[in-house]
């Protein structure tokens, strides 16, 4: 098959890129070794939101991009044929982890600045969300609108959605690139 674009990687991001290109009429091939267990999509949490991975050093442009993506994500779930995940997740700062505390403070500040719902939860009330068996939460934030999707299910749904307008999925060994 001749393609206008070769997308390398068939995870959630690769599938989303292929879908976006295919709906514009481009001929798209997605090349990958197609082993979901070894991919970020297979192992990741498909975290959705503005605040969850924010750290103090993030430039303002990153936060602006997250806010824009967040506004667009409901239609993306529709395109992938999946219901959006239920909202609500916890972000935990472990005891003695200063970088975790600084990140939670950045998240709280961004939430207040942009009117995003986020509330502190008493660490004692969230002991079951400790990040590791021997870890104790020091501070917990509940960003009510953020969510965690089903990464392993989203990956094939995204590839199926990209295939509807004509993208093809090819194992990496079968993909060949010939520059024009």
C-alpha cells in the first residue's frame, strides 16, 4: 500500500494521530510491532486531565495545551466509539517526598487559577490509595473532573476508528518507507 504518512507506533497517541490524518483524506499507514503488553498504552493509565502530571517547572504553554486538549477530549471518545471514563481520581504525595508536595501545590494553584475542581483530602482518609505498600500518603488531592481511561481497550478502539476512514495497520517488519 502506498501512503502519504507513516505513523510509527500504534499506541493511543499513534492511533489518535492516524485517525486525525485519515479523516483529512490522507492515506495513512500505522507501522508497529503490535505488541500491546510492551507498549505504554498497554501499561499506562490513560490518564486524562489537566492537573495530574503537572509539576512546578512546567512552562505556561504546557498548561495552556492541556486545557485546550481537555476541552476537546469528549468528542475524541465519541470518535473512538467508547464512553468517556467516569470522572474522579486521586493524586498522592508520599511522606517525605518533597517533589510530590511541590507538584501537588502546583496542581492546586493551577486549579484555583483556572476554576478547575480540586480538593484536598485528608491523607488518613485515603490510606487505600498509597502509591506502594510501605508508602504513606502525606497529602492527597482529588481533581474531580480528571479520570483514568482503559488504556488497553482504548488502543484497539483507536486503531479501529483510524481504519474506518482508511488508515491501515501494518506490522513494523512489513512497513517500508520510500521518500518522495
